[in-house]
């Protein structure tokens, strides 16, 4: 499957999918993931190692967090050098008062939005996709 670069096709084909679990962002000292943890993503920063974990995993490990997120995957296979997709969905979500934290994987973009508004965010993204269908 070829990665898509055309913005109109990217937007119309987003197919946002919300995972059932809740995720949190936390940070630990050092450069290694603590034993027993299985983060969905990590980011090394000078201040520490950011972990994106299922909320229940963070709770079990006693790790602090202040943001609980729903994880939405855009099922369209977006090219890493595609231009405009992130700006378009971020602007649309922002217009509805929804913040968004984005992680790009090789195949898909992954959006983390406030858990209590995750279903609303999916509906907003679906509306953007419907308006973007080329004629």
C-alpha cells in the first residue's frame, strides 16, 4: 500500500478509530523504560523520558500524570512527508475547543485527545472527512 500525500484524499480517507482504553502521559528519570512497563510510545527529552501508557498501567506503577487521553488512530496511510494533514485536523479540533497531542507512526497519525471528549473528537474528524470528499 502506497502512502498517501494528497491532502484532499488524506482528509476524506482519515477513518478515525478510537481505542477503548485510556492513555496518560508521564515522565521518568533516566533514558530507559522502567522494567515491567510497556509504553505505547516514548520521547526522550532533556528533562526525562516521556512515556505514553495505558492509564491502568501507570496507576499500577504509581506513576503521576495529569492528562487522561483517548487514543484516535487515523486509518489513512499518510506519507511522513505529506503536507497539511496535521494542520487541517488540528485546526478543526481547535475550532471545537479540543486539544490534540499527535504522534506520527510510520503508517498512521495517532491523536491523543481529552478522554471525556474523545467521542466528540471522532465526530468532528468524521465531519471534516465528509466535507473533504472530492467530487
